[in-house]
C-alpha cells in the first residue's frame, strides 16, 4: 500500500486521461494546458494536475516548454504536446479492431 488515498488515485487517473485526450485531439499542435482546460467544473485539482503532467513527461508520452507553478491562479503546462511515442501509443490504443 502506497498511502495514496483511493479517491486521489482515481482523480489523477482521470486527469491523466483527460490530458492525453486533449493533446491527442490537438496533435501535432502544441497548446497550453491548465486544470480548468481539462474540466472547468472541477477546480482545485492543481496538485494532481502537476503530478499527472510530471508522470506523463517521465514516461516520455508528452513534452512541454515549461511548467508554470505559482505564477497565476493555477498551474500551466506551457507548449504541451504529445511526443511521437505518445501519439503512437494512443493510436494503438484507440484504433478500431
């Protein structure tokens, strides 16, 4: 057991999926991402958003120009886009069988 509450894990999974979906829809264009970009009805997920962005970068699925934290009202992943690896992975997952 990692000590992470189940609800946080489920929220972070949803945020990670939303980031990938938005970037997949915009690929190959880079965009600025913030928690409100993903779900304007669910404010306050800043910590989980940052963790999701960092995890996706660590896995090599996305790239960003900068992660701005504490500059505005919410964190922003500036210039976010899917990497080639991320785009290929999503194509394999979403292609019709």
